[in-house]
């Protein structure tokens, strides 16, 4: 019983345990729900899944089901990012416990009951619980924003700090985290308010199906703004998180954090104002640049750091020695690399399409445009997921050859899959319909191969973590002890501060 | 050794995929007689029907007739020959434009009087003048000898594809009809039946199987013969018959719509007649052999510029007068 309790405490109170549970939940959902589309349908696996689990897949409800599935996964990803944030950004222990506890109950409630409602008959009690879960996630977001409040004196940075700070000492990185949290809350309300009109003037839709409609209702625009900015903010959050992980600091950090803060504000304002501002896209472009620029600064900093650390014992390193140092740790290198690669797959596609705008958007079928649109944001979401995996693998203490194999396999196979998906989505630019079959066959195979290996890799990693949980003194036990120690020290420090404050108050009164 | 093995597996997989897969322009399938008459029409009576994904009750206050199948290659060849003879259409180089891009294509085409232009955001003006109907290009299932068009025999009863909206519209007009409107098409496809709270998702019901329609990876007869992306099937193919062709036996389900129409889901997208304000796009319904099954649901739409043509887009006509 004691053994079970210890493991339960590890899984549901420590950062690593909580993240492990959430990653396992996403992996499980992906593994099961992934069988409902793509090649799994062709191989007949979908029919088996539907029959074995007793799913109810009404044709008219498909779009609604997908939206709920996205939301359940999104809530879980948000929870993972929040666990990382409460771990790396200084805050009070009770704040961390409260935020993590509420978001855990929230995402699990929305995940379980959202999927039950969407895929197993429409029991509206489950729908209510799905909404309750999301509300709890939102509430934990409010607590997070409060905990991240940057203008608390105890979080000010001293003069000469290598991290970005204002003249008064306010931590710019904390400001960026705070702004991101507030922007996320605001953006969530756009979705929530629109959702409240569901079946009352608002009908379920997938944004990619409406792209060419000349007139969109305000509710449709609100959803389109909401979904774009939420994914962008998830990307911003992971960029800030890995910045902490790789100890982003110095001159580039001083530039990056104020620019990032500005970018978050402008980008969010642009995406949300799409409801009533005709030229919202211009605001979005203006916001996207200052969001992407800090990411570029981070990549430059982190790669430079890897090279310097890796060649510290060489007096005059050659180009190849520098390259070797850069590529030595695939987890740390891969984090920046995936951000660079994103530009080929997402930003590059956008620019390329803009060049062929007249043909693509004015003549080609909407379905071709839809493939490109859905392709680019699926790739963006999946790239973010790989960066989360890099970070979590590092937190889990992967070392030596396993670390290299894990990291490089993840980089290479994901890039093969995403690169192929990009080529597939843009195929009409270089091959016509009646000659496309060889290209389609090749790219589809590479996508399936890449994604399949990633899933196998994730399964092996999670299998190892599961096996470890059965060991009396496994890695989980060390992580648990270490986290307990850190938390105890933090609480002790807080108690000391509180004592000092109380003493000062008493002295003040007795004067 | 392990690295070499993994590399070999990877190279083999890529190599397998890169093998010369047949493309549809290179395929000449055997002629398959479906027994369905492409000259037949069906009457859709006036009345209410469930519209769209949310099945909104919608009224069409008149009867109309619609073709039981798509226009076939053979029918279109006959039209081209008649229209060329009467001087309604001509061979030549046709100039099309989109935004600032202007290009020319050789083919057969004719006059279109243009559309009202509102100059809305992203709207392109569809100008009066000669427009391309069918290009002289790979993928057209017609042969041309001087001014006489002939359907490639094996494709004679397949839907006419590689035809622009202008070409589809002209065909229907030539015979005193027109392209169906979206509302008409959907009613003809799904009928009026309500199951639970919803209208039919597919012309034959709620569920779709590979033997119902020709869609991506539906394992139809031609996919079995030529590969995954497949090809169009002859019109009316999914009528419950079992076909035996070149040693391949294929059983179909009778997948007619409530009004007896075939191929209202899959095989090829069908051009529609609506000219909506503030846009130049022409809409299509039905899904094609390239489409995933979800795009075969009766309410799913697609659209393209009227000058677009493709091996997966065809059409059928309607007439207001019930014969």
C-alpha cells in the first residue's frame, strides 16, 4: 500500500510525474484515435477499434467530434507546459501545488468526459463535465497568471544580472511568461464565448472548410482567431520554457524578452481583432515578426553555447570540431533545429504560396488549398510536441547512447515525416493530377514511416518509464526524492521569510 | 551491422515507393458495361428536404429533372461534334486570367456572356468572351481527327472529366438544360428521409463501404488493377452488380440515391450552376476517386475557378420541365 501511495504521490505531485502522466495520456489518445484516420482506415484497423470500444461515429457529428478531440489533447498539452512553467519560474510552493492540482483535475476531466461524449454516444452529463474540466484548466490559468505577476519585489533581478531586466529590476522573462499566460486566458474566452452560442445561432465547423466563403459571421471569425492564436501561444510557451532549460541569457536575451512580450501582445490583438477589424491580418504580420525573432535569438544563443561548451578544452577549434560539438547532444541541438526546420515547413510554405497566390487561391480547388492549410498547422503542432519530448527526455535523465539514439531518431524521422507532408501538401505546384501517383505514394509512405517511428519511439520511452515505476528504487524514486528535497528547501526558505516578516511586524508594533 | 540493416530497410521502403506507379493518364482500363443508361433522367418532386450537415428543413417549390448519371465521355464527344458543326464552339488558343496572371491554353471552347462583378475581396471578374471548355492535353479521354471527336472506347461510359465549368455549362445549355444548383443537387442526392434527427449522409444511407462508391483507397475494381489512387469508374458502376473483369471479380452495392441517381457520392466532383455574389468560384459536390470518404458526404462542397479542369471533375445537367 505504501509503495502504491509513494508512486501515486510521485505521479500526481511531482513535475516529472505529472508531465509523465499527461504525456502518457496524450500518447494513449493518439494511439487509439490515430487508428480512426489515415492508413489505419485503409488497413481496416478503424473498424476494429470502433467495434471493440463500441464507438458511435455518426457522420453528421464528425466535425464536432474532431473539435472535441483537439480540445482534449490541447488541454493536456497546456497542462504539460504549465507543469514545466511552475517548475522553472520562481513562485511560492503553495501556488505551484494549487495550480498543478487544479489543472490536473481539469485536463483529466475534460479529456475523459470529452472523449466519452464525442465518441461514445451523446450523454450531455459528459458534455457538462467536459466543460467543467476546461473551466478548471482556465481557473488554473488565472492562478498561474497571478503567480507569475512580474512586479513582486522578491522576483526582481539584481543589477548586472545576465538576464533581461528593466531599469527597476523587473524580470523581462517573467513579464513574457505573464503576458503569454494572460493572452492565453483572453484567447480562451474567444472560444468559450463563441461556444456558448453553439446550437443557438452558431453551428459546428472546421475553419479549413470555410476558407473561401466571402462572408464569415462574427462567431466564425472569433473561432478562427481563437484557434490560430492558441496554437501560436502554445508555441510561445514552449519557446520560453526551453529558453529557461538552456539558460538563455546575455545580450540576445536582453533583446529577446522585451521583443517577445511586444510580439505576444500585438499577435494576440491581431488574431482576436479579426472579429471586427478588416485589416487584422496586417496586425498579425506585425506581431508574428517580434514573436519569431526572439526564437531566432534563442537558436543562435543555444547553438553558440553548445559549440563553446563542446570545444572548451580545444584552443583553436576547427569548423568540424565546432560542428561536432554542436551535434553532440541531439536533445539540446534538436530543440533549436526543430524551430529552424519549422520555417521550411510552415513559414516557407506560406511565402511560397504567396508567390503563387493568384493561381492557388483564385483558380485551384478549395480542397488543394485546404490540404496545405491543415498540413501546415498539423506540422506546427507536431513540431511543438517533439520539442516537449526533447525537454522531457532530458528531465528524465536520458544519457549516453540512449540519449543520442532517442534524440537523433526523433529529429530525423520527424523531419522526414514533416518534410514529406510539406511536399505532399504543395504537390500541385510541381506535378499535375494525372501524374501525381508516384509522388503521392512516396510522400505518404515517408509520412507514415516517420510518424510510425516517432510513435514507436514514444512507446519505448513511455514503456521504459512504466517499467521503471515497478522498480523499488527506480529513476522515479530518485526524481521523487530530489523533488521532495527541492520543495522542502523552498518551503523552508519561504517559512524563514515569513518568520522574518512576522518578527518585523511585531517589532514595529512594540516600538 | 545494425545501422546497415536499418539503412537497407529504409532504402528498400523508399525504393518500393518510388517504383513507377501507373498514373491515370497511362491507364487504359477494360470497357465495363454497367447496364445503366446515361441518357435517362429522374424527376425530383417539389417539397421540403433536410439541407446541410445540420439538416435544416428547406423547401424547393418546383419539380425538376436531373440526369441519372454524370455526362459521359461519349455524350460529350457527341456534343462537341454537334456544336463544332453548328459553329457554337471552335478550336483555338484561349486566354484565361486570375489576378495579374494571364495564360493561354489550346483546346476547344466557346462564348460565355460573363458574370456580374461586385469587386469583392478575392473576387475575380469572369469576363464575357471565349473561354476554354476542354484543353488539348494529357488526360482528356477523347481522340480528335480533324474536327471529329471520338471517345476513347474503353472510357466511353466513364464520366466526362477535364472539362472546365464553362464547358460543363455550355453542354447543358446546348441541350436546353442547365447545371444543377447546390440546393437541387443536395436534394437529388439525399432525398427527404430523416433518420433520427438527420437526413441521409450518403445517397444510400448513413454508412459507407468500399463497395458503395469510388473514393480514395476504396479498393474498387480499378484500384485493384492499377493502384491505390485508382481512376474513374464507368457511370452507374455501383448498382449492385458483380463484375468479372480480366480475372478480377468485384461485387458492388446498389448505391443509388432515393431518386435513383448514381455516383452522387464519389467517382468525380460535379460542377454546379450557382453564381454566388462576391465571388467567382464555382462550386462542386459529390467527392471523387481522389477524395477521402468524409468528402463524399452529401453536404460537403468544393470549389474552383470556372477555368479549372481536372481528371476528377465532371458534371450532370438538370431541366426545369418535367417530361
